[in-house]
C-alpha cells in the first residue's frame, strides 16, 4: 500500500512539474508566427492566405491562436476595405521577434542534413549600380550561395528610401545616399570620381590639366534636373562662378555615353575605374577628380532591424576588403546614419 501511494505521489509531482514547464515556455507554432509575418508583408488577410496556400479562415484561426498564446492583439479585426497597415502597435513590437523566431526555426531544421529551401531577398537599387556593379556581383553571389536568390528592382534614390520605410518585403537598398530619414542607416561601399567624356580625338583630351573653366562653352549633356548627379555638377560650376552651357538632358549614364558617342555633345559623368561604363564605346575621357564632389554609393537598411541571415550574407559579400570589386578603395566600412555621410540632395533621377 505504501509503495502504491509513493508511485501516485510521484506521478502527481510529475504532472505539476510538466504544467510548470509548459507555463514557462508557451507553445508557439511556426505556422502561427509565419501567418502573422506574412500578414505584415502582404497587408491583408486575403493576400497573406494566398501566399501561404490556406483559406482566409484558416489564416485567421492561426492568428487568433497566436494572440491568445501571447495575450496581445496583433492585428486590427475590422472587416471591409482597410487603409494602411493592419498590424497594431503590439504587432509592430512583436514583428522583429517573430522574424527572428522563424529564422531560428529554419536554422534548427538545417542543423542535421540541411534543407534545400531557396531563400530570396529583394534588393532595390539605382539603374547605374544595377548595370555596372550588381549584375556581376549577384551572378557571383549566386555561385557562392546557390540557396539564396537576389531579386533586383530598379528604383530612383528617393523611391528606394520610400520602399524601405513602407515595404517590409524590400530587404535593403543600394544607392547614393542623400539627406535620408533617420530611420535608415548607411553602409559605405565605394566612391566615384567624375570625368569628362567626349568623342575620340577631341582637343580637350590633349590637355594635361583640365579645369571646369575649360568646359563652360561646350555643348554639355547632363543628367535631368532634380537628379543627384546633375546637382553635383551644377554646384561645382556655380561654386566657381561659372554658368555651363547645357544643350541636352537625359535620365541615366548609359544613354549619355551613347549620345556622346553619336557626336551630340560632351558630358561629365561618374566612371567606374574598371572601365565598365565606357567599355565598347568609341569615346575619350579625361578625369576631373577633386573639382566635383564624388558620388558615394552604399547600402541602405532600416535602422535597428534584425537582418535575415540571407541579407547579412549578401551585405558581407558586397563589402570591400582591401579594395572593392569595382576597384575603388572604401572611404570607410563603418555602419553610420545616412545623415552623417556627405549628403546628396533629394533626387528624382538615376545615375
């Protein structure tokens, strides 16, 4: 009888102990957390349910169960058309922890044997940097990390900032910094100096030292009004009391190079030291280093956000070592606010 009583007491203590452990570690399902993260990305129950291949009611059930476990309201329950983000203040507070939770769960599943799942990161970048830097960099990155795919979107600098602040699907931006939101941080990659480009055998190409004063009467082809590049050039001329003759304007460097090659004028553009911008074109070039503020280019991320492992891998891949892949020595690799870099004016244009 005593032996039976002892066994019964032991079982009762085991049940109490199990309940204590359960209360200390509430059971959170990865499906529930993934439902919330997808809702934050898509902005609606309907779109999130489509992505997860479940019904809206199934998605709603997962979210309600998650809220019950956390004791918090994570999203607004109003039906009908909704404007703005459906996530509540508590939901926004929980979001970075939810993303980290899913990342850790993924790491645990990869611990033994690995997973064949493909991770995708969405990167917004300017046309200049996509054409002359990122296409080749992404190709090499895919070779080094076959399970991470990089999706590139062409945006202007201002559009990149707006996308990072409004769209959680955009992982990071690659652009020339300017007076940016304090909610963004900037990681410097490289700087570009400016050069005059002309048709071959232009008389100015023979000058040992070329000054802005030598260019005031030339038919210049410049970036469109409001662009970062245009502002840099005009500031340099006006700083010396000069008024350049601007005959044509266009949107990007590639078009400018083709226009100069066709004999429509000359231009002042930032050039990669690798020669990628002018390679294959019959033009001449002469450096203007020190006379126009360089274009600083780098990575923009949301301040304080916990980056995914895939995003960190891509940033590390792009960062210069002793010298960047483009041949430009970095000014500095520290993570700083975009306001602390040499800022460029707001822009509608694209280098």
